C-alpha cells in the first residue's frame, strides 16, 4: 500500500479522495494539505488524514511516500520540482503546467531525482479509449489520415472557483479544463503535433461562461486533426480516428464504433469503470515498480507544448508551430 499526501482539497481534490480512499488496494491518503484549514478539517477528519497548511509539512512527513497535487495550474511545475527534490514520487492533476518549458523542467527534475511522475489524464483509462487504442494498434484502419475530437461538459458553470476564471490560470478557456484531455488523446494516438491554428469565440464570461474553441492540427507524421470544445454545454465526448481502410470512434466512456469498407459498422460496448481509481492504481504500480505509468514523460511534455501553441494561436489568430516554442 502506497501512503500518499493529497495537496489541495477543493472540488477536484475531494473527487480524488472520494474515488480512492478506502477503495484502492494500492494507494491511500494519510495526509492532506489545504490553505482553508477550517473548511478542510471535517473532510480530513472523515477520512482519517493528518491536516496541514503547507506542502513542506507533507514533504517532511516520514509517513508520506508519494505526493498528489490537486492545486492551481500555475503552481504545478514549481511544486513538482520541490517534491522531486524531496525524493518523493509525484502525481499531478492536469494540466501538468501551462508552458512547455515548465513541463520539461518538471519532468527533468523527476528524472534526475529518480522518482516517478504521473499526470491526471483520467480519460486515458476510459474503456472506450482503451478500445480505440486496441483497434488502432491492430492495423485494421490501414494508413491513418485524420483524427477528430470533441469534449464538452458543464463543470465550468457548476463548479466555479474564482482562481479558475483568471486568465493566468486558464489560458485558452475551455482548453484548460476539457480540451487538454482531447490533446492527450491526440498525442497518444497520432503522435507529435507540428502546427496548430485555433479559433476562440466567447459570448459570456465567467462565472457561467459561454465560449467555444476550435483547433486545426497538423501532426509531424502528416496526419491532420480537428478539435472542438464548448464550455457549459451538456457532457459530450468523441474521439474519431480515420484511416484509408476504416475508422474507429470512441463515444463517451464505454462505447466505440468501428467502421470498415463495404458499409460495415460494429458497435462495441464495455463495462464502466472508475477512471480516477484506475489512474491512481496505475500510479501506485509505477511507484512500486510493477509497471510503467501509461503516459510517458515525453507525451506529458508534448501535450503541454501543443496546449501552449494553441493558446498562442488564440492570441495571435495565426498558425503556431510547436517547435517554435
């Protein structure tokens, strides 16, 4: 059992705690850190956690063998470096950082310290996305030509926090909360991104935003791509990979559709699973040396590189190459 500290007990930190504590056979939380001690104390007491107000307290706690960060985005890179310097594995919620250089700095710090780093891209663990990857790896699609993705949900209006509305914390608006998951899926399925061109449109600002993001992609291997995200729209998830012999489409958490020549369509439904629990079990397996974490450090850094390129393209209204960052 891996004993960990949870840094941040906001909306998402509580979701992590609910998914893992008492349910995972591989990881448990023994310490929590929150700036809002009075608000956090009942939660900590309920789950039997030592509570403190600073990251250093968790780093100095000999009972803590790993750190989980559910903190504001702009803090991630520096916190990861501090955790690595303390010699402890670190799991960081998405986005790993807001700039490629910071993501690389964080990943390098973990590599130099010899500690595992995991990132919270729980959609990787959805049965639909695992099914999509299996079909893609089988070669049945032929030569892959194009990938599309869309992710929208109502979280931005239902779970508002003042810090999340700051441009310094959420550049690219919906890219930070939803689009980053599609980016991770794209990098995993199609490889490194060469160039992006983004369009952002807004009709109402936070705390209950109405905005959209659309992005065209060119990947280094010649694949094209298209991403869309709408904040404050009901939940919708789709990742669709097109080849010259067929296509595979992940819809929501548990279904894929495989289309092949001759008009054949196969629908596959999978049992649901708790993707948060799955990703933390995978992190514990990586720390204990049972298996590598399924998102590689190179993918972590490149996803943030593509993210930063998109935010720059929004600002300039022009194409941006990832290699130019």
